[in-house]
C-alpha cells in the first residue's frame, strides 16, 4: 500500500446468522402447501421456512412448556396448549396471540385435532376427558368422559356429516364418539399396546398402527377388524399412499390400498392391504437395529401439495422425501446437542461441517440449511480439519479411528478412507497445508501419528471411483507428551508440526521423521490449542491459564503474552492475514487481538457455554463458532460498515450544528430547541433558552416554545435543567423552564415522565440553596436601603440648621 494509506484491521464482528436448536421433541406439523413447518421447542413454537431454514418463534408469556398444538386444515388457525392449562389461538404469520382461554382440563392437553371444516377443535387431556370447542362461536360444545388415562390420540371422521370423533388412550382401544348424542357408540378392540396413528381410507375403512408391532384394518360399517398386518417393529405412524400417482418404484404393482409405516427400525416400508405383504423397504446408510434407537422414526406425514413424505426421527432429524421414489429432497437437523468442532467446507465456503456429541457428522448447506448426515464412526467425533481446497476433510473420534471424506460436485459427501492404529480415542487432527498429501493425528495415548495419503487415493476420490473406504496406515508414530495431547497443527510449508498438551508444554517436530526440534515452556496450565502464523515464523498457543502466547520458532522464546480471558482459552486462529488473533474461551466469549499493539480490540459475547469450534473462511471476512450450548454462530466482519456509519453520523452532526447556528441567527427558536435536543447538547439548549429570555417579552416566548415541545423532548429538557440548576449562573433559566412545566403540565402527566423521581430529588436541594441565597441577598439589599435612608435623613437635618 502507498505510504500514506493506513492498514485497517477488523475491529468488530457481528452475528450474521445463528443456527440454534429449533426442535426438541413432540409432534411436528406442516402447513397445507408444505412451505412452513411447525416444531415445538420447549416453551416456544418455531415456524420454519422449509426452503431456507429461516425461522421465527411464537413465544408464550407464561414460560410453560407447550404440551401440544395443532394447525387447522385451512392453515388459518393455530392453537397451542401449555402445561399452564391454557389454550392459545395464534395468527402465526404475524406472531400474534389473538385469544387465550382456560382449557377446562384438570391436566395438560396431550392431543388436539381439527375437523375438516376447521370449525371444531377436539382436545384430549391427560385427565382422560375430551373437550370439543366451537372455534367460531368460541365455546365448549362437548365434554366426553369415559376414556381411561391419557387421551393421546384424537381424530375427526373426514366426513363431517357423520359427526364422529375417534380417540385412543392408555387402554389400547379405539373409541368412536357420536357427537349428536355425546356418547361412545363403539369400541374397536384389537391392539395390545398404544395406538399411535389413525388413517381413513374412505368413509368406511380405517387403518390403525400400534406399538404392538401391527397395523389393523377396520371396517367402520360392521366395526370389526378386516385384517391384521404384522410389521415386526413398533409402529409410530401409518399413512395411506394416494390413489392417484405412479408409485411403481415403491413396489406398488396392483390397484388397491397401500400404506407406508415408520417406526423403531428407522426405515420406511410400503405395505399392500389386500395381501398384508411388505412390497418395499427403504435402503438406508446405517445398520438397522431391531430395538428402538436414536434412528427410530417418531412420525411420518404426507404433504400431497408437494408430493412429499416427511419423517421425524428420535434424534430430531426431519427428512423430506419425494413421495413416489423416496429420493431424499431435504434434511433438517432440529437439535445438535453439544457442538465439539466446526469448519467451513466447499470451494466457496458454502457449507459447514459440524461434529456434535455423536458418531455422525453433519454437513450443512448454509444457503438452505439442508443437512447431510455422515455415518461411519461408531463413537463421538472429537475433531475435524479441512484441506486447503475445501473438498476433502478429516474427522477423528473416540472409536480410535480417523476418516477421510470428500465432497463431490453436487455437494454429496462420501467417506474415501479410514485409518486405524491408535490405542485410545483420537482427540486432535490436522491436514497438510500445501497439497492433500498427509494427515497428523494425536491421541489420548499420548502419541502423534503421521498418515500419508497415496496420490492414487486422491485422484480416485476426485473421479468418484471409491465405493468403500480404503485403509490408511500410519507411516510414523512418536510418543509426544506425558499427558493428553489437546491440539496438533501443521505449518504452512508442511515442514513442521506443533503439538500442545495437558502437560503445559508445546513441542515442535519435524514433519519428515517426527524428530523433536524444540519445546516451548511457560504456560502455567494445560495447553488447549496451537496454531502457526500464516506469515511469520511464529507459533501461537492458548492455555487453561487464560493467556495466549506467541513464540519464535528460531529460539523457542516467548515473544508476547496476551492476557484478558478470565477462563480457559480453548481455540485460537489467525485472522487479517496473520496480523490479528481471534480466541474463544470456556466462558462463551470471543476476543479479537491485534498482535502489534498487544491489545484486545473487541470482545464478543455470542454463546452461553464453552466455545469448542472456531474457524474463519478463505476470504477472511466470516468466522464460524460452535459451542456446548448447541448453537452454531456465523460472524461477519462489519468493521467497514461500522466505520461508514460512524462517518455518516459525524457528517450529519456537522450539518446539524451549521443549521443550528443559522436558526439562532434567524431567531427561529422553536426549531433551534428541537434540533439542540436531538443533538443531545444540554449547553446549546441552555444558550437557546438564554437567547429567548433576552428578547422583549422573553418569559412569554419561552413559555410558548416549551409548551409546544413533544413529551420526549420535554423529558430531555428536564434532564438538562437538573444540571443547569446546580450552577448559580444558570439557575434562573432552569427555574423559568421548571415554572413553565409546572404551570402547563398536570401533576399526573408529570409523574409519567421518565426519570422524574431522580430529577425532583436533585432539583430540591439546589433550588432551596438558590432561595436561601436570594433571601440573604434580599436582606442585604434591605439593610443597604435602610442605611441609605438614615444617611439621607441626617444629611437633610443639617441642611435645615444651616438655612435657619
């Protein structure tokens, strides 16, 4: 840059996006056109835009968990029920609660359903009663008693002219209620465990699914079971495939009813009612377990408008499939648990890869929030690193292995290699910087291993020719430290490796043969992170002692120490091309340091808990952080915009001041008062008041001007005059304004002013002092007058003597 140009470094980052948990369990619902998804999340209900993943929340005032909710078939009415035994009706597009009423249940509402006309709402309670509400006339029309235990399922018959309600509770029977007589007219008895869903095929056929591993087909005319379909897994949902449409890819060969089941094995299956046979089983990327696991599905829905089938799993993943082929269209991750690491991914940093507290990795596409789940590791993934081009990356886990993954052109990620050989969990990993040639890992077994990536593997991966992961072998193993190695990193020229350990030491190793080159001693507690500078021969380390240190690689001396964190510093990265450091602490704070001046330029509070993940993108203008509070935050460098805003503010200030002096010159006092108040200039306001009082009829003018001010302006003047009143030179102006306010404002409206209490408290003592001063002045002036009169009298007597 030219000599005069000042290098400006980032001084501020702002949150550009926050990926928070949006779904923590419970029933999910999708609106009619499939554009919005409703997910309960504790005390709030989140509305997610399915295309972009953007969300807004419906928040309740009563801080109670939502126990159930329902959206009407016409998309207009949303009703939520909370543990506070209240029902709320929402205009969900505007985030507005329009009505709250008592649920009249004596325990929380467990299930809700609308009828097909969106006028009747049924609520099934934990108190074993069902209430029916007329949503238009806003009253309770029925109170149906007779169920046993929690009523966890209510459904209206789709043909509203029948006025029938179906329900199921803890006794595993399906009850049919006639709403004309408010009586239970039939019991469908056949399940031996909880009934999980009801699907109406036509007016007279009902399919029920249960946790007793069967689905039952009922004839509603005779109210008898027509057929039992053994599904061999606990079924959470059964949905009917539409009559119209080509479902041949799902094994549908004949006319007749077919339905899809979802349950404990985590797989969708298609069944033919006529033969009770399974005609299609969905292939999945994980080994299917017999019993329930986190892969199990809890819900399955059909969105006819978009021809989609949506499933929800125990681990809070929501998947959208094409209904005719079961091709995955989109996947959203509702909850991440603790996030242990995060890195930007893709040639243009379009994705992020996240290690959550689980064996699966998640790859998010930032533009759409679409999430890929990568199966492979068998225990929690602990760390990640990405190669320079952003397509290949490495993960290491508690299962003592590392895996190499590659993203292909269309954004799909596959595992291309795995490395075994560590004796304990692998806690840290780093990739070669120049080419995709080797990987360094470190483990709780206190060793470092270097793994070569054969060129053939890289080229095969590029051409997408790898069907199953190849095996890597470590070329060097070295016992590095006496305690856990927390961090390992490779230098920008691929010649050096640095490690940081719980034994308070950082060490420098040669890449070729893993020989020890030197030790960095000085930290008082374990080292959490080591990083090479991208531009200088410098190593940065961060430690549990709350400090960051910079070390010279030539003589292993400590060049600088940065103090400021009150807790362990878990991660550090170089930003601004090596001129600044960004550090993250176990207290959820980020700090930005300028190396040259040793100062902390900014502290950012973005998380509630330990920040384990910290990474910047290739363009150096975005940072991603990930924390134990299960949030992932994207930060944008906003230094330029903030500087521009400050400059614009300054220019505006100058213009306003110019305008103010013009107004005073032209004696346009009202405008001048308003402007001086908006500039927040107590002294200028005082000058204006003094100028008004100097005029003839000044008091009257002042009164007129003060009365015409807005309430917020009067409040500002009140705070100003408290300051003026402390000085005897300005007390007259202050008192003149107070007099006007007291004369023209009713006491009640004065009490509404913000800060009135403090103002009165500080006005009183000074005003008393001014009055005492005035009284003394008055006494003194009286005394002078008295003396003067006496002198004149004596003088006059002498005059008279002379004339006599």
